[in-house]
C-alpha cells in the first residue's frame, strides 16, 4: 500500500531523523535533542499540530513530537517553522539586539513569527503569527483555510507567478521571451526577479504590486504590535530587485506614523538555514 499525504510526509520525516542520528553517532557527535519546525499552529508542549496547515492536507492533528520521540528515543521539540526562523534571526541574524521582532516568510506560503520582550509569542491557542491568513479583501480569492482575500493568496509565489502570467498573455516582452524560451510555462519566481533586475516593466509592476499588498497586511501588524524590526525572508524576499525596500515603503505609507517612527525593515540574513538553526535552538527556548 502506497502512503499518501500527511502519513507519507511523517514517515519521510522519521526516516530523515533516523538517518541524521545514525550519522551523528558515526561521527561521535552528541545529540541532546531533535528540533523540528513545521507549518501550522503547534502545541509546543506536546509537539502536536493543533491548527490548520492549509498547504499540507491532513497535517492538523499530527503528533509529530510523540511519533519522533518513540522512533528516535531522544528528546524532541516541535514548533511552527516561522517561530523557529524568528528564533534564529533574533539569535544570529538580522534581528540580533532587538527585543520586539516580527519575522515574515514569503514563498510557497506566507507565515509569521513574533518575538515580544525577547520571548516568542505563540498566542492563547498557539496560532500567533498566522499573518498569511489576514484578510485584505473580503471579496478576494478563496483560500485553502476557508477565508477569502487572505494575504497569502496575493503574495505567495504561485499567486505572483499567476499575476505575471495574466499580464503576459497578450505577448511576451523581449526580456521574458529570452528568459522563458518563448513559453509562459517556464515562468518561475527566480526568472521573474531576473526580469526585474533586467528592468522589464511588467516584472517590475508585478513585484511592486506584491510589495504594496504585503505592506497593506503588515501595516496592520505594525500598528498592533509596534515592533522594532520586521524581518522578511523566504524565496520572494530573497529575490532582490528592491522588494524589501518597496515593502518597507508600503508599510510606512499605510501604518500609523508613530508606529513606524523607529521601525527597521530588513531582509533575513540566514537564508534557507534559518529554519534549521531555529529548530536546533528549540530545546533551549522552550522555557520562553
């Protein structure tokens, strides 16, 4: 029987954990705990996914902590993946020295991690930081979470690519024709940002629209939390082309002036390693 969905993913995670522990033993490396970052709201005390993870069917209710502890025979700590990123950026990255931090990832989805008073803020039911599911348009596209007009539906990579495709259906610009070998099927986020850097007008328009929409959503977060720094990470934020600067400008246009007076908006500095680093920090942070 072929495993599918959440069950197959959990089986894969378990196999990876066993392989890594075996490798550590071969290298005589002491493993004090295993840290895991995952999409969705997580009860960090039990390591169970308690909230929706709209992009992983069947993931809600997955007892990651229990399953891994039983299989790996070692302490296991589980938290939301962007919470892990926030820990890493606050400890080693762009948010070092800041007491109030909002970390945002923009890639296949949009997620957030919040640090207030140097402590992770997980919320009453572990759902703090679900920034991608802030609705910015009550009549907008339906989201997998069941809501409409979620920030994620406008700013995730697939939505950005689709917006660019619509603008290019009347014909490819010379820059895109060269990058895509005359086929829209070859469009990716990386190629879109390459077109931005080549000064393609449509690419610049798409990224500017995305930055404005993200800024609208984050302005509300800034008004609510008044953080010292907003850190942007993920594949979209890492694309360059002035994206982070455009988001910062949009936040300042949209948010309460006093809330942005000393606000810094920065790109995450740890890249794809942030989640891994943060997961490794979970064991020492669970008292936070």
